[in-house]
């Protein structure tokens, strides 16, 4: 079948010459039989011949025409209207199983969660009745799930937390969903007892995330949905949240959407892979064990479906450089930073060598962002603003913009070359205004701008935020390649330990008490730095022999005990 998808945000008939209609061969042969243009363009998939001329001539890159030989129109489970995004198939939630949903951004994971939770009604591509839906799923195990859904209590933790930033105390919000005893118990397990009297709008990103998880866990639900529950959390808090979800989900049905593969592997029992084309359609694979499913996703080949979902495999085997492998280009002195809030941070002196990537690891609120800002000269220290006498390019942690400038104009003005634009897939963004970019698009663009500048050192704060697995690896490889090719240096702050293990040559550890104090270590060799972090978390990592990715050992397992006995907290 042919699938014609039009991005309603990109389609701007008042600003183009209607090239899609003018150059369509069907339109030339038979008037108004394929493309109709009113407020937005509309393509008739029945008369479309799949030539994709409209795709090529659209000045706003708003059209996708895809040939899907393996599925039929009758296979559609849900579609966002005419020429909208389509989902084929659904995962089957099972009691007592924590099920993960893995796939790229824009491939339908959040839509699947909404369908399975009953927040969106299955429409089979149109306005399907309840009887038509039952007939569609007849003989399928998922029909039993949907038939029992009405009698079950559903809990849903959304991906977007912006609606929770309100001028209301945390306790007041939570008491509407559960008892004081339950709130007290869960808040202690999640480490947020101290914020219960605070207002929702005053919470940090990590605190807001954990409050949302707590709220979704109250009231003894039968089915839990957690859509990206680990965003804004450091590695220690990701483990805490994972253990919490495992505890409350015991014997229940739990579905989790997440991009952190290290934690996805640790948290879930099985998973479904979503694949297809971002923004156009998504297909759902059969259920797989978490280890096998993640390795299949990275390999880009689904053996049971006999489908290749990516041209190349993604792997985690990178050569590590020692901290002094390149020429010394600079240094920073020991310094302290103090804020009126009472927070204090101390940093020992360090040297900067070219052709090198330094990963910065540690708990939230211990000074990692303050450190890179100090290197950039943006924070006043006890010895004044640092001047490293080096050209510095800085990508901040939080990205906000109301700028109505076109991405294409910025790319031209800042001379972002074609190679970087290609690596970060910026071509699809050039017709958009900055304020129209999604979180992931803004992140990709901001990283590309940072790396495109001619600098001596590059400071990147949480580059993995809002990015899917493939985008994270693309970013890691780009950072690594540019540092090697140009003999430059990068400092990368991130909580995705898998990403850091992929690109970092060495590590700076931050310890201390969140929000009160931070102490930076000297630059350590990669394995030593990661081992220090793991030791503080009491976990060990092993290397997956098939994909090369790090995996968390089960606490108390034979391998966990043996590695700890050898003092080998990580095997890379």
C-alpha cells in the first residue's frame, strides 16, 4: 500500500506556488483527482501512484510518500486523520511483566501508550465503531486486555511535564490521588520527602519528574504506564526510580517508554521494538526479551520478522585515549564557587590536552553545570572569572527560545557546513522557525551549532536530553570524530552512562550533597572514573559480548560478587 503523510505544521499553501499539485503527473492527466489544496494540502492515497515528485518539489519538506509492501490499509490500528501518522499493530501488556517500548522519536511510542491506556480510542484509520474494533482484534490476545480495561484502574505518567508546573503545593496535588500514609511511604522511597510542602512550580526538573512518578503510583493501580520516567534524573536517581517501579509493579502490568538503554535493560523484563519512519508511520515488533530485543535493535535486524530496520548496526566499541595523549593546550587553576543559596563547590587544578573527550559524572546538584560554566567564564569564582586563553564553544543544559528566526538563516550566518548539517539531519529543520522546534530538534540544532564553531574546547551540558537512542549515538560519534579530526577537546556532562562510555576518554567525578556542596576530582582515566561512580552506587557493569554495550549486573549475582571481590566495578 501507499502511505501519504503531510506534516500540517510544515505545509504552508499560502507561502508556496502549490508545486505538489502543479508537478503531480496524476493531476496533469486528470483534474483534482490526487491533490486538493485548501487551508492545507490533502493527498488521495487511492489515486496517488507513488512517484514521490510532490515529496521532492515541496519547498517546506512537508510531504512523505511511502510504499509499504508488507502491510495493508486494513492493518492500521490508529491514524491521526487523513494523511496523518499511522500505527500498525500494538504490544500486548501482560500481568507481572514490565514491558519496555523501544524506538526512535516520532515513531509512535507515546501514541501506543495512549491507546493501551484508553486515553485515545482505536480508530482503525477512520471512525471505527466498537464492534469493528472487536472484529479487527478477534482471536488476538490483546482483545482480552481491552475488554478487561474498563474494570481496571489505570495509571499514566506522561512524557511532557509542563502541565504540572502550577502554583499549587505538592502535597495538595498528591492528596487528591492517595492517602497521607501512601504519600509519605512513596516520597521517602523516591527521596523527595523534603519537597512535599513546596509548590509544584518551584521544583527542579528531577524533583518534578519524581513527583509525577509518585502521583502515578498512588491509589493501587492495576496497570501502570510510565512515559520517559528517567528524564532530568542522574544515574543514581535513575536506579532508585527503576527499583521503585519494580517494587510497585510486582504482580501488576507495567509499560515503560525510555531511551536510556542501560536502565531499560535493567528495569524491563521484555520489550517491543517500534520501527518505521519518524513522523510517518510506526510498526510494532513481536515481544522479545530485553537483552535480545536491545541487541536486535542495535544490530538493526529483527530476526523473527526477517526485517532490517537500519542500514548499519550501532555498536559501543570505541578506542579510548589516555588523558595526556595529545599536546597540552591549556590548564585551569584550583578554584571555589559559592552562591547565596549556600551552595559551595571546590575544583582542583587540571590540564587540557587536545584530541580528548572528558566525561563529567556525578549526582544532580553537585556542581557539574557550574563547573563547565566556570570554564566558559560565565560564573564568578573565588579568583574571579576564569580566563583559559582559549576559544570556547558552549552548549547550555537548558534550551529555551522564542526566536522566530528561520533555522536556515542561522545555519547560513554561522556557516554550519554541509557535513555537520548532514550528521545532525538539519535539512528537515531549515524551513522552521526556532520557536517551532521540538525538544529533540532544538537539542540537535544546538549541539550542531556548538560543534560548528571554530574553538579550542567544546563544553556540552546534557547533550542526550530529548534524544532517542540512535540520535544519542550519532551525537556521541560526531563529538568523538570532530575532536579527533580537528585535534580539539570536549567536556561532556551527561547522565546517560552508556553515552558517556561510548565517547569519553577520561572522567571527572563530582561528589557532595545535592544543592549544598560539590567536590570535583582530578581528571581520571576512564575506567577508574566510572568505577568510582559505580562504587558509590554499589553496582557493577559487564560488557555484552554481542553488542559491546555495558550492562548492569543483578545485585548480589555471581558476576556482581566476583567483580566486587576483584575491585573490578566495570568491564569494558
